[in-house]
């Protein structure tokens, strides 16, 4: 039984809600510093939020920073009594806020991000959660690859608020001493903790040990976490080239691409190269099963290194009885539906069709596969692309269906240690706009440009706290 009872809203949507009789989960991160705990915690929170499960990270480091903003490595020595006391205070404050959050009824999954590196600390967390009827899932990250740890330190630790304004080399040295101090007290999860539900990720998931997973949500989370990797890679997203339906403002269907759409299809191989698709290596292309995406990818040939896969899950949002109509015709024929969609576009389900929420649910296996994969190029549709983009860039549900994703534009997403970097590459080939603003049924409305500069090759970044 998944966490959250399944209720039906007026529009017959299955929605996850937190209620007093639902199981709640505290994911407890475990491991020495610079083992990717915060990265895993941040990604898990983003994934859960995207599938509609209320999740929040409680980072003990940020609580500790209130009183001790820039401690030296000696602060973390287990023999330093004052340091130990202040660290306990920070852990208690995070725990207290977490319990309040659960009590408020808003929370389903909390992620307690700290080293939680002693048996004593874990037993305390387990007991506190047990008393509050909260399940615990311990996630331990173990890594003995010294080069990787050094890279992690240089990549993220020397720029952390703990070392703001300090010399990077001295900061890296201090952080190594901090790790040595933690090692003095660190106890890995062992047989004495067999009653815990836990997963151990050894060397970025090259070995995974799973113990006592009891419920569906935990198993889903564990599956997600074990698929994560940190090899450098990018994901390219493109809508199909302009279609015949796009020209006439009709939605859905399975039309061919237009003459300008074909020009985009021909330009796609060089646009991909320009955006940095590695030459002479195999690149994976995913399309939907609809003609306009397959035609758009047809000039990316196997003999030039492209391997294609068609996914039904990447087909455009099913507009049911409205399939093949223009927005104007929908507003005329189904005025109430048209207004209801504007009111709550994410949850509105077309009669006999889908909502954005439905699309996110069918895209979950795509996201799992994307997390496992390296470079992937996805040629898909407006609504589907909005959903995939929102997962990577953490776009809130209410905003994602209204996002502008222009035709003939390639979006390159590159995961970094604390967020995803985005670059856009525009092909110089005109296309109609298929974006529609709230309250209008205009055929080819332009997205208001103010405050949204999107230059060729322009980049922005989605970040996370640390
Ligand atoms: P701290 O205890 O100081 O908060 P942390 O364990 O939370 O450290 P992060 O801040 O998440 O560490 O470290 C991020 C770095 O770890 C990134 O450079 C990322 O590439 C790397 N990383 C991610 N996952 C793993 C993993 N499973 N093992 C080792 N390194 C990882
Ligand atoms: O107009 C192109 C299109 O891909 C349609 O097939 C689809 O119904 C629509 O975009 C999705 O966008 P919106 O959710 O804004 O109507």
C-alpha cells in the first residue's frame, strides 16, 4: 500500500494526500562527510515533490551554522566536549522541527541530512521516530575512493558557507582533518542494527545492500536512490519540428511535420553537435511513438552513432474528446472544461484523456531510466517536455503546465553537484508559437518576453542549499 491514501477529487484524479493514518517516513542519511549525502537527499526530495509526495530535507549542518558558522576541524573532534554539545543541540533542533512538520499533517517524507555516524545517534533517531509513529529508512553512503573524496571536497566543500571567504587550499586541508575527526567516532551500520530498515550504497552504488524494506514508498525510494550515478553527462530535450497541426493550432493528433519542421529535423544533427554531443561515441535518442517526433529524429542516423528507442510513455498528453480541436473550438464546445483547465491546469483531466499529473505518473519509469543512463537525447512533445524539464529544474506543479517550451529549440541539461545547469540552443528556423496564456483561446499567442531572456546558448542553473 503506497504512502498516502488515494482519494478522488471532483475531476476523478487520484491524488496523494497526507492524513493522520498514513505512514510517514524519515529518511536518515548516514556517512562520513563528502560522501554525497546532501546530493542524494536533495535529489530524493526533488523526485518525491515531482511525483506529488510532500517531502522536505532537514539539514543539521544549517542548524549548527546558526551558532557556529565557520568552525575549525577541531570542533568536530569527538573529544571536544563543547563541540559535541553544540552538535547535539543542532541535531535536536532539526529533529524537533521535523516532528513539528509531521505533526502539522503536511509531511510524508522527511530527510534528516547529517552524518548520523554513531550507533548512539541512530538509536536516538529511531526511538524518537518510533514514538511519533514515523518509519525510519537509513541510507548510508560509504566511499573509500580517496581521489573521488578529494574531488568532492574541492568541488563543493571549499565553496560551502563553512569556508566562505577563506583560502580554498587551506579549506580543503581543514575539511580533510574534519573527516579524520569524524572517522574517530564513525560506526558503520552493522548486524546490531539488523532491526533497522536500511540501504547501504558502497562506492556510488557499485554495491548496494538492502535490509528489511517494508513498504511500497520505501522500496520506490530505494530503487530511485540506487539508480543515481555521478558520471559527467548531459540530457538534451527537444520538441519535434513544427507539425501540420501546430500550423493550424490543432492539439494532439498524429500529423506529419511541416516543411519548416523538416528543416529543423535536417538541422538537428548539427545543432546537437554544436551543443556538445560528444562526436564518435554512441548517443541514445528517445522519441515518442508519434510520427512528428520520429520524423524529427530521422536524420540522426545509426551510422553516425545514434541509437534510437521509441517510448509510448513519451507520447503527448492525451487530450481525449478534444483531440484534433483548436483551443478556440474547445472553448466553444466545452466552455466549462476550458475554464476548469485554466483554473487548475496541472490537475485538469481531459474527458477521456489525461492531466499533467497523469503524464508525470506515466513518466516515472522514464525518469528512473534517465537517472541510470548517461547521455540521452529526447525528442518529444510540449506537455511531456514540460514535465521532464520540471523534474530536473524543480519547477513547481502549478507553474509547469504554463511554461514556454518553444519549437525548434534544443535544451541541454547538465547535472552538477548542487543543481542542474541549463543551456538553450535555438535553430534559426521560424516556427509558430503553440503557447497559450491563461484565459485566452488564441491560436498562436507569443509568450511574454519580459524577464525571460533566452539567448542562443544562454544558460541558467537550478541550485540547492547545502
Ligand atoms: P557533509 O557531511 O559534509 O554534508 P555530504 O556527504 O553531504 O557531506 P555532499 O555535500 O552531498 O556530501 O557531496 C557532494 C559531492 O559528493 C558531489 O561532488 C557528488 O558528485 C559526490 N557524490 C554524490 N554521490 C556520492 C556517493 N554515493 N559517494 C561519493 N560521492 C558522491
Ligand atoms: O499544441 C501542441 C501540443 O503538443 C498539443 O498536442 C498538446 O495538447 C498541447 O501542446 C499541450 O500543451 P497545453 O497543455 O498548453 O495545451
